């Protein structure tokens, strides 16, 4: 039998107690470090996720858009950005209340999320604005996909019978373009 690699018969009771206490402290530090890592991961998730819808928030989405721009510049991958406005959100909020507006946002996000690939990047930019990065997708295909997304949202029964629609703008992610310039161009 040994403690920390030292044979038991070579340990005095005091040294044994000190080594045991030290090993317990190391185990506790490992638990605390594991908890801190878990809390950091939770905080990172909170910092990058829209609290209402659970998709990327603007900050995290722009980071992903910058990554897509860098990939386009380096490898020439044809990706596209789809900028999405939820139609008449202000009207829904004013006439039916903000809970109905939140339901409309959640519904539109669920339909959009269900109709994009796992490799695509989806985020809420704020208010009634969403965006999707369609990876490895040239502009013509992205425009077609934007129409399909608009039709999917329009045809899916909205919460409480709401008719929900979206308007989309598309820009191809090209070398030399910045994230903000791409968002502005797709918004126009």
C-alpha cells in the first residue's frame, strides 16, 4: 500500500495526514475547475444566443459572417447571405401585444430553422431581422432558397391564426466585402 507513490511503511502519521489533505485539496480544485469550465461554457452560450429564439445573436452571427468572408477570400467558396425581415411585426405588437409579436418571431425562426441545412448559419440580428449564411451556395441558388423560405413561412399556420410573412434580400459573400457591407447590401 502506498500514498502518492510513497510506501505506507515509510510514512509517519503526520506526513500521511498532510498527503491525504493535499490529495483532497487537489480533488476539490479539480471539481472547482470543472464547475468553472461548465459555467464559462454556459456564459459563452448566453453571450452568443438570442434569449427569445435560441439562435445566434447579432454579435455571434457577425463573427460567423466574418468567418464565411474569410473562407470566401481564401478558398473562393461561393456562399451567400440572406437578410430576412419579418413583415408587419410592429403592427402585430401594436394590435395584439408583444406576446403575439414574440410568438410570431419564434414561429418564423422555427420555420426558417427547419428549412435550412445544418451547415448553414442562422441568427437574429435584432428586432424583426434575421439572417442566414447559406454555405457553398452561389447567389442564384440563394435567391431561390430565399423564395422557398418566404413560401414556407407564409404557408405554415402561424400562432393564434396569425398570417406571418417574411421579406428577403440576398448578397453573395465575395472577397473584399466586410460583414457590415454584406448585411447592408442584403438589407437593401
